[in-house]
C-alpha cells in the first residue's frame, strides 16, 4: 500500500499546462521549459522504477488481484510517460527547426522583409 501512495505525485509532476505554455514562450523560453519538463520526466521515470521495486518486494504479501491492479497502474504510468516523451521530442524538433529558420533568415540577408520581421 505504501507504493501506491507515492505514485500519486507522478501525474502531477507532468501537468499539461506546462505543454500549453511552450506555445507562447520565446524560443529561449521554450528551450528552458523543455529542460524543466525533461527533468520532471526523469523524476517520473525514477518514481515508476521505485514503484515497480516496491511492487516486487511486496508481491508475496499481496493477493493476485492487488498485484494485478498495481501492475496495471504501473503500465498506465509508463504509457502516460511515453506520451510525454513523444510530445517532448515533437516540441524539441519544432524548436530546433525554428532556430534553424531564424538563423537562415538572419544569415542570408537577401530578403529585407524577413530581416524586418526579426526586429
């Protein structure tokens, strides 16, 4: 039962508002936010592993139904974390593309309209 109470903090670490916030931040702000979210994802992964260790430690004391429920909970948390990892990769790729576009526009100098849009 102790393992179950610790996992209640896992979903709260990855709040969907953090992802929405990425859309409105500057590229530097987005980069910082992605770093913060990556750290939270690492913490979630650590907590899931800890949860799994406790499930295994208490397996002999739990009924088969309880063990099944705990394993289902663990699988749900893993799936949710994997979704966040995929979202991070998507945002990281789009952020990288934005930076390349800004760099290309600034370096080219052939389009005055593009230069003015950066100011």
